[in-house]
C-alpha cells in the first residue's frame, strides 16, 4: 500500500527513531549527518529504471542536516521537518559534500 509521508504546507515530516537521530546529530561523526526523504510514485515499476551505465530514480527528495541539533524530547521517535525548498538536487548534494569537507578540514587543523 502506498502512503506518502505527512505533508504540511511547504514541508514534509518524518518520524525518525531516537537512536538514528542521535547518530546523525552527533558532532563526533567524521561527516555531518543528513536525513534524506525520497517520495516515490505508487507504481514501483516506474520508480527505478536500470541501464548499463546508470540507475534512474523517478522520485523527488528532500533533505535536512541534523549535525549538531539538540537532544530529542522523546525516547522513541522525533519528527524531522523537511522543507520543500530543501530539495535533493545535484547542487544540494554538492553543498552537503562541501560541508563535510569543511568539517573534516577544520578537525584536521586542530
């Protein structure tokens, strides 16, 4: 059964388990933790197309950086808000990698 994640105007919401949330928010990681939400079409046969040299995903995605966030108030799950303007694109992925590189470089200088 297809179920789209909860959607409020301008954003999606995803309930993330606390253990994963804590791992992604930790500043002790070697790279910042990001949550990526992919919204896939109901017909999964149309979702993934595999070619000899590529895999094409027919979906749209959103991301949130959890690096350094506050501890959750819950012991089971916490709702992560993924704004629609934070679409997963080649540009946003490049930005995530640049942020990781910046954190790694600053840690190496210490």
